[in-house]
C-alpha cells in the first residue's frame, strides 16, 4: 500500500528553516551561497504550500465522496492580491516562520513584499469575487471559482510628468500558487456552421461543426479557509493551440510559420485582462474570452456531474452557478446546447434545468456599462448559440405576449434582441431570463434595478425573482492581515479571535469605548498605521507628509461617476482659502493630507485628465511655503490590493462621493470603517447601510439624493443653471494657469460649465466643502472623534462577506456546507 505523504509539521523554527532550505536548494535549484529575498520568498511559499496542498487534496477527495450540491462562481475577474500571508494565516505557524526567517537573516515583511499581486481584475467586482472565495472556504461550502489565466493582469500604472502611463503586468514568471493540470483539457470550438437533420423518430437535430478548435488547459490554485481545513479550488483556464490534424498537416508540409501563427492566435485568447474601458465595445477577442471560459467551465461542471450517474433532472440539485455580472451569460445558451444537442433532452426539460441552475448578480445600472454584443459577431463566432438565443427570445416573447396582450410596446422593450443597426444581443436581459434569481449588491442598488433597467421584468416575473445581497469584505484580509495590531487589540478585549469568523461579535467593543487603556492603544495603532503610510509615501512618491495631519483618502478606479474631480476641486478650494488667510489665522487650521490613488482605463481621457490635474495641484501646493503641512496632496502610483492593505488602515477620513444612484455598492467604504476611519460620502450604494449600522453621528453624509438626480439633470438643460460661486472661483484658478497650461483642463471644466454637469459636481459642491469644514472641526475634538471611530468599528459586523455568502447559500443557491471530517 502507498504510504501517505504528510507535509512536514514545522512546529519548530529549525524544522521550518530546514524546509525552506530544502526547497531553495532542490525545488528552486538555487545555491544557498547567494540566497536573496526572492529565494527566501520562494522557499517560504513552497514550505507553506506543501501543507496547503495536503488539505486541498483531502477537501477535494471528501467532496467527491460526499457529492453534495456544489457552487460554481463564474467570474472573469478575481483580484486576489498576494497569497503567502493569507496562506500563513490559514495554515498557522506564521510566528514560527517569522523567527525562522529572522535566523536566516530576513524580515518577514520584506519576504511577504517579494510576491507580485495576482491582479486578475479591474476593481470592486474582482475583489468581491476574491472575498467570496475566502468566505466560501471559511464556511466550508463546496465551491469552485472559474476564471481565465491571463498572462497579463490589470496594467501597472506609472505617473510620468503627471500623466498616467500603462505598463504591461507580466506576473507569471514565478507563481508557486498555481498547479498546471495538463491532463485536464477541454477542446473549445469557434466559427463553423450548423447542420440540421431529422433523426429516425422525426426529431430535429442540430450539429455545430467545421469550426476552429482551441484547447483549454486547467490551472488550479488552492483557496484555504480560515480556522478550517477546507481548501477549495480556483480553476483558471489557459488557451493553447489544439493538436488536431489541421496544424499537423501545416507543420509537416513545411508551413512552420503558419502553424506557429495558429498557435499564437490560440494563446492570445487568455493573454490579457480587459481594463473596463469607458466605451470600448464589440471586441471579438473579448467575446472569444467569454465563450472560451464559459464553455470550458461548463464542460468541466457537466463532466463532474455525469460521474455521479444521476438523472439530468437532478442537475439543479447538484449544481448552482452564479454569474458574476453579465460576462458569463453565454453559459446559459451553452448549457442549453449541451443538454439539447449533445445529451438529447427536449427544450422544456433543458430550459427548466437551466433556469433552476443559474443566478445572476448585477453590479451596475450605468447604461454605458451594460454589455451588448452585435448579432453579426455572434452569428460569425458562435452560430449555434445565436440560434439558441433566438429560440429563448421567441419562447420568452410569446409568454410576454400572452401575459400582457394590451402592452404592445412591451415586446420591443424586453426583447433580448435590440432592433438597432446592427442588431444587438442585450446580455443583461438574457441573464435575467435564464436565471431563477437576480440580485443587486446593496439595498438602494437592488431597488434601483427593479425600477429602472429591469422594471418590465419585475412585471413579467413578479418581484420575488429580484433580491438584494449587500456586499461584504473578508475580515481576514481586511482587518487581521492589513491591521494586525488592531486585530490583536480587539482579540485581547473580546477574549480571542472568534470575531474573525463571526464579525458581529465586534459589537462587544462598545463596552470598551470608555476604557482609557483601550482608547489609548486604539489611537496609537491608528497613528502607527499613518506613520507606516507616510513612510511609504516618502519612499514611493518622495513627498514628506506629517502623520499627525488629518489623512483624507480616496482610492478607487478613476471614473467621472466616482467624482475624484469633486475631491480635487475641493482641495483647490481649500488651498485658495488658506492662501487668503493671515499667517495667524492659518495657524488655527487643521493640517490635512489629501491622498488619491487609482487607475484610469487607458482610453478614458476625462479620467486621465483628472489624474493629471491632481498631480499638477500636488506639485504646486506641496511646494508652496505659505502652506507647509496645512495641506499636502499626494497621488499614489499604481493602486492595487497589496497597497490597499497599507493605505486602508491609515485613513482618518475616506471619500465615497459618487453621484447618488451611480455606485452600486462600493466595498472599500466598508474596509476603511472597519479599520477605524470615518467616511465622507453621498447617500449611495452601501454608504446608506453603513449609516444605518454605525449611526448617522458616525458618518459624514452630504449631497443630493438619488431620487432627485433626474430632475436636477433635466434642470441643467432646460432651466439653465448657475455654477456654484465657490466652484466658479476654483475654475477661474484652473483657467488662469495656476496649475499649468489651462488648455489641458478645459474639457474637464467644460463638462461641468457647458455640457450639463451630468455628475452634479456643482450641485453637490457647497454641501461637500461645508461637510469637509465640519470634519475639520470634528477632528480637532480628538476625544469625540476617537469615540466615533471605535463605535463605528464595533458596528461593522454586518459587512463581513461571510454574511453575504450565507445569504447567497440560503436565498439563491439552496446549498449546505460540507465540514471536513473530524479525522482525516
Ligand atoms: C464598468 C464600466 C465599463 C464601461 C463603461 C463605464 C463603466 C462603469 C462601471 C463599470 C462597472 C461594471 C461592474 C462593476 O465593476 N461594478 C462594481 O461592482 C462592485 C462589486 O459589487 C461594487 O461594489 C461597485 O460599486 C460597482 O461599481
């Protein structure tokens, strides 16, 4: 019999050191003679990986044996960040590793810092998927994530002369966390045609044939849970040329270049993550990515189901598939194709299975962000799927016609096909029709989708098909890893780390809100986190900032709806006010540090202009001797997950100031408050629920409400409108060249002054700067401020992604955890 391999317990630092050295010398084939931090990172990762892999194998074995209903989270994005620190947290023994590394002459932080972020996502949507994986494993749900193995993640951002420059993110040259599964492959077809015929029984059969084949190869990464042995799987598909006859003939006949070109074309599919551009549509390669990933994942899911030899009607009892936005919507016609064309089910049975299997999460109501694909493109690339989409639409419209015989316009409004030139497939409608539940990501957002983009569908299906699951964040990464001292302090008061598994336990912290020692330490930790960020800012950006100033932070993707322009105009306003003052008056002012960070989509000129303005303001203000520490402006280059882990714990105030009704949820708002920072924000997304939880004394809300936005916009065009006078003064300063050539910023200013101020910057400006003043005054009352921050932390329990996952499991997936067996 085989003797089971068991990963070495490194219960002592000597054991750990021996494992690290063994990996460096053998697995990495490196001499210890010049063991640098990169090698130490490699050795440490491999030592922890060994232990992770054992639990991973056991988990998968146990799931195969028990064969419970599984959850499949289909997301084109997983913004995982770094893995080593998380692995150490979940395996345990971080302290042992720290001592061991120290013996070898390394500091733990430096070794952790060697790892490149796995940046397979754009922003909130991708990070949400990563938090969900963490919670699914922690709560023992049998769940897999499916995505693409991009060779290039989201681009790296450099700021050159104040402008954003994009650098490719080639991240895979050393990635100890992935396991190629060259034996797990799926052949995926594109193009070709559909042949139809009648079989002996008179049934119509469709065969999709003569297409081009590309092979999907699986790469797996372990996803460990916290405080459990459950280790789930994230499966990433990589594309490569299929070794069908076609290539081979070319190769043998000497057409080497052509055969290599085919190979490169195939590999291009999984080459690069698309940055969600402002208006970048209809790229064939993106559609190819979507189908390639959906088809490979569904083949894998169906293959696993078929092993159990259950009847097809059992499929929805064994499989729940969650569609993260509309990107995986092609999974709906693909599952129909598998069931009908390949497995011989009839339409009605197949449709019933499909609808019961899928759930769809919507993440935006912005019309320009809703996916549409042209009918000719789908016809060309996926001819059989287009037929199926038309069949779905026909059945659906017949049903609508029967239900609403008097509303003739309804059919055109809800049709999956938009009758434009060319015709377009509305992916969100297809996702709604093909799923049993549709959810938004915060209460306001879930209400809005029911009254705007999906209004007609609420009439058709009734309100119960639509539900809300307010987003959440994992406290493991966003409290314990990012802010270890705060986590330790909380544990010391609550009697252990149970709150990391049940975040609602934080409420007990309110008992300590008057505890002198606790308050002092809480405050010291915030200060230390600000010192750490100040140090980073000095190193990375060369700007000295005083950690005792009020740190005001806005870090997120650059977008007009998120309104970084409102923030920077507010900063300019403050600068002008300070300049107006006498030196004596200035001394009474609250010193502030305004920190920005975020990437603009490469083709989004307005967002890039805002970055440029921030950098210009930074240059002028930071050099102004009159101003000194009273105002410093920083644009932090290349904001990403690992930088967020330094930035988030260091805020006094963070900005979540989107035009009301535009930010579906936001999740960094939750991270900042959980780490003892307060929020300045609009009544938008999850800000509203954060207010409900922490109390309106502990958050700074301002601005117009979502319900008034439409009228205000209308008024801008038909009522004629006056720009706020204080904002006008800011514009004059921009126009007179104070921050460099005014021409560069004219489009930005004109979008407000001349083109209707779509995002209501002027309407909200006064309310915004008044609230900032209020914050300055509140911050001076350090004692009250501290009470607010502690109270807010204590009330953030609701926003754990564990709570979200329980809601999805109960309300949408109808599935149960599978705890690891006691003995294994
Ligand atoms: C995409 C695009 C693409 C082109 C046009 C402009 C535009 C605007 C927004 C988007 C976002 C698409 C979906 C998305 O990432 N939504 C984010 O999902 C997060 C997780 O639910 C949520 O917290 C954010 O509020 C939401 O913006």
